[in-house]
C-alpha cells in the first residue's frame, strides 16, 4: 500500500486501518456489523427469522426497516418518523435519500391513495429473455391431473446451471405471484388496498406419502392478509410409519 500524493510517511511507520474498505474480504461483514450496532442502539429489534429485517414499536405505530447490503427500505405510517430515522442514519453513514420507493430488488412499487401495488414485470421479462423465449407465443399447457414426477424417470442434465437459475428466479417471482403455477399476465401482481384489514388467515392441507421417491407427504398452505393471498407454498416432510390416517396428517400440518 502506497500513501497518496502529498501525504508524507516517516520511514518505519505503518498505517492502522480503522475502517474496512471496499474490495476487502471483511468489508461486507464489517459494514453489516456496524449498521446493525447503530440500529440496535437506536431501539430497533433484529428479527431472528430474517436478519435483514429490523422493527421498532413507537407511539405512532410500528417502523419496519429492510436492509440489503447498502440499500435500506423504511416504512412507517408517519412520514416525520421516517425523516427522523433518515437523519439518524445520515450522521454516521452519510446516506443518499431516494425519496419514495419505486423499485427495490426487482419489485416495482406504485403508491396511490387507494393502496399500494407491487409487481415484478421487469423481472419477468428478464427471466423470459434469459431463457430465450422473449419472442415465443404463450400456450396453455398444464400438466395432466395426478402427475407424479420422479428423479428416476429422466436423464440428468449435462449443464444444470440454466435450470437452477430459472428455478431460483421463479421462486423469487412467487413473492408477488403466489399463483405462479397458474400463469397469467406478466403485469399482474399484488395490490394492498388502503382499507385492507390486517387479519391473517391461513389454510393448509396434506397428501400422505405422495412422493414417489421418498414416500414423503406433501403439505400445501396459503396465507391471506385480509382478502389478499400473500403466500402459497408446498413442501414435503417424512412423517414416519406411525401416521396411518390422512386426517391425522392434515392436523399435524398446522404445526409446521
């Protein structure tokens, strides 16, 4: 490391690094540690399920803060509180205020007096372009009813990376398209009405020993925020031989 022009260093002296710099291996970890320490000292609580989420209960309501590297998204019912947090963060970090959020990690956000709309239109176009299907015509071709796939029915791919990248993109796309299995218009997304109640309702079901390879059971669930379907998912779980009835398994799926 050479000192910059105009900065004279006496022979035998060395530089002591007080802050991590970009391009160093520890830079991202040190940045996250410093930001987390500052937010916790301000009264935020870090989520144990998602360390990127910080929440704070105040007299004006809950404040939620989402961190992705050096991009931060803040939400609160009172704009004055958001401005107060921005001023706090601008002290140690010198932030750049981008005003109202319109695009965040592939999410297109549109605010209005009637509610908030979140879509992933550009992200969908990127997925289609990455698979060289941008000029292809859509076709309604659902799989046959009762189809059960197996790992032994096909030959392994010589280059599985494109498929893995596609599956990862589709999983992230389900953030705004929980009905992704049914296709639909790329412009569709989630709309949160301003008058939508904050009542969470969940439904689940299970299909015992439906996996052809492992005999695991398939559990599906969907979660509604008010009248809005915000999450749908399916997962497999090995319940063991002591589950003899599907009814018992459906009851157990509530505790996943």
